[in-house]
C-alpha cells in the first residue's frame, strides 16, 4: 500500500515538474519569424485624394544583375550632388529619378532591402543597379559581388497626415538632357585643366558650377544625350582612359 502511494506521489510530482519545464519553455521561446524591416512598416504605398490610381501596367519592375560599390567611391560625390556613403542604404540606377525608393529582392535567396536612388550607374552591359556595401550585405551578395535581383518601384517619400508614405512618380524615366560627369573640383583651374585633356578625344566638354551648402564645385561634363544607351559608348571610352569615376547625370 505504502509502495502504491509512493509511486502515485512520484508520478504526480514528475508530471508537475514536466509541466513546470514546459511552461518555462513557452515563456522563453522566441517568436517565430523575424520582424518586418522598419522601412516597410513605417512606409506604405498610398494614392493621395484627387490623384488617379496608377495603372497596374505602369508600375516599375525590372529583373537583372545587381552589383555593389564601396571603398573606392567612399566620400566621393554622387550624381545628385550628395556624398557617397557605403554604409548607407542607397543605390545607383541609370534611369530611375533621384530620391525614388525601390525594393530590391535577391532572387537567389529571397532577401529584400529598400534603398533610395541617389546616383547613376552601373554602366556594365549586364548590370541594372549598383548598391552600397550595407545594402549588399543585407541581400547576402557581398562574397559573390553580384546577384540576380528584382527591382520594384515604390516612389518618393512624403509626409501625409502625420505618416510617411510612398508617392508614385509621374515617370520612372529621368527627364532632361543627360551628360557624363568626369570630375568635380573646388578649384576652377583644376576643372579647366581636365577640360583641355578631354577635348582631344570627346565632343561637347564643358563645365558647370554646383553649390552644396557653402561649398562651390566645378563639374567637368562630357556630351549631351537623350538616353543612357546614347551615352554608353563615351562612358566606355572614358573608363578605358582611366576615368573610372565617370557617371551619368541630368543637366
């Protein structure tokens, strides 16, 4: 009898202890799945009152090869006049307007990031977008250097009713005359010295002034083009001549 009671008590406490461990495990177990990125939770696609809904066939989607650019371009000027930050979340694209946000998905592993276009490029024939070091790291493509991706246009960011929302641009194609920036100088003499170098091999070499804050820059530009494809030949020639920092911009 005592043995029977002892066994029942032992079974009872064993079950109680097991339930206690199970409860502890339930409390400490992490929530399944990772939280959505800040960019995708704080920003939403929205059509403003009075603006027509964008037709499905006009949304920007592009697939191709992405690459990334880092230390060689760090702190240099981007095509929209900003200073390149390899640790930021930006990108270079040939035609998407500056300050438009896009979602880039690595088709090889499913990882996605949201970046803002602030530069022009890439100019390699098989590539469609250049990403920062950080964006590439998040996409899992640092080691390979390139990856097949899908780009989806999100739009400009605007404050509406206290919320940051995406506003679709009128067009995902850059407007205006295109040109190639070969150099940017604080010294006017330095800029015109480069102009003399370039005049022997290129047409329509000219200088424009750009003010960023209290600083003035003299930008050395080559050519006037209607499309990125029109500029491709001169771009290739500039790179072969050692001007690897040359990039496309809008005048």
